[in-house]
C-alpha cells in the first residue's frame, strides 16, 4: 500500500495494532491476571520486549503475553 504521508501510515498502524491488541486480550481471557478486572487492560510481554521495538507481530506469540490492568501492569513493570 502506498501512503500519502508518514502521518497517514501512522494512523493506519495505530488502528490496526489497537484492533489486534483487543483481539489478543480477548483471546487471553479478557481479565487482569491479578485482580480479574476487565477495565483498562494492557498486554505484558514476559520476554521483556521494550516499547521501542514492539510491533503487531510481537502479539502473535501468545506464550510470552499476559494481561494486566494498568495498575498491576505498572507494578509488574517495576519489578
């Protein structure tokens, strides 16, 4: 696909990633691993993948992913 601008590609990538992220969270149970809430869920990469190197393909290996709410994800990241 040819993009008119880098901004247009960024918008597409963000939307695609968000949809894929939602599907991954649902597949992994849709609840925080610690408190079982369904609110403000995030994906935690157990292999230590940093945000700068993350991509949609990183969500395909479900064995290294866990779901946490924002509060518990922040706690796990601090450890």
